[in-house]
């Protein structure tokens, strides 16, 4: 091993005996504890840094600068600048506001549509049941729980707006028990209800099925009798089966809805 220099600030040791030649400076060193180790043209080199040694000549300075430039560059941490983060946050906030506005409009439309759809479904069910009951109306008086006779068709008594006797179709499950039913429509506390008695002539033990049909502001019923040739209200009185029935609903959000039912006798 041969020492090459000791006054440039570095000590260079050659590990192999070679002919005198000019040493290129294309080192690929690794630094550790002030020592650089590399290979120059097949010659292994160990360069020890001596920072305290003075640089005497221009060659010494050039060699020192060249060897110093071979030191590994400091590691740089890659990341976003504060300005880039602020711009990204601003874009995200704008997109979030746009998405929220679209979602809010969808939720508002759904909130407004669902009650209206439910109300229309209730109205369709109510009109269907009225049509079924009135189309099967029968001119058959009945007796109530106290044995008092009641006309086949009546209405206008308190909350009762329409009460009738109807036939039960052959396909109904109640046909085996009785071919007639007593139906009553009542308007109570802003809602229309339908009550069904399976038997026309009742006893104190008789029960009924009750179903809420629709919420309404007001419900009125008028009757047309061919003998009278005019529309009239029963007002608690009873008579035979009319030739037509007019039902008028006043519903919130839909206004006044009128439906006419013809009764074939």
C-alpha cells in the first residue's frame, strides 16, 4: 500500500502496485466516518479526509473541490407546499358545496313527493271502495243492536256521512257466512273511516271492522233520486237506494275533488 499525498487535506492510499499514471477523478465513493472508499481504473482507493490540513497549492484546492463534490447529496423529503395544499382544499370545498346542493335538491324533492304520492294512493283506494260498495248496493233495511229498523240507505247522522246495505260477491270469503253486509262511512277528526259489519241484522254482541281511508279537510255527500229529480242531502233521514251519489273531497294540497257514482238497481 502506497501513500499518495498528505498535504492536500486528504490521504490517498493505493492498494495495488501499478506503473506511474495519471489518476482520473471518476470516483464512485461511499462516505462513512470521514472515509471515502472507491475504485479508480481497477485501483482500490481509500481517501481519509483531513479537514484541518491547509490547502497549499491550486492543485490541492482543485483536488479538494473535486473530491468534495463526490460526497452523496443530502436526502430531500418530497411533499406538497402550503400553497398547493390550500389550493387543493379550496377546490375540494367548491366541489363539496356543489355536491351538497344537488343532494339537498334531491332530498327536498323526495320529501315533497312522498306525502303527495301517499295521499294519491289513499284517494284511489277510497274511490275504489266507494265504487265497489255503491255498485253492490241493496235495497234491504236492517235492524240495529237495539232491534230498531233502519233504512237500506241513510246518512247525515253526526259523523256518519253514508251507510248502506250491500251484496257480497260470490268470490268473497264471507259469502258462506252471509250474502249481505252493512257498510258505513264516517268522517271523524279530519279523516274518513269505513266500518263493515259482516251481518246486517245485528245484536249487542255484534262487532265491526274499522279502517282509516284518507285524511281530508271536509267530505260531503249528495244523493239523486229519480222521483225527486234533484240532488239532496239525507240529513239523518233514510230512504231507498238512490240513482246516483256525489262525493266531494276537500284535500290539502289537492283542493276539491268530486266524484259521481251511478247506481244500477
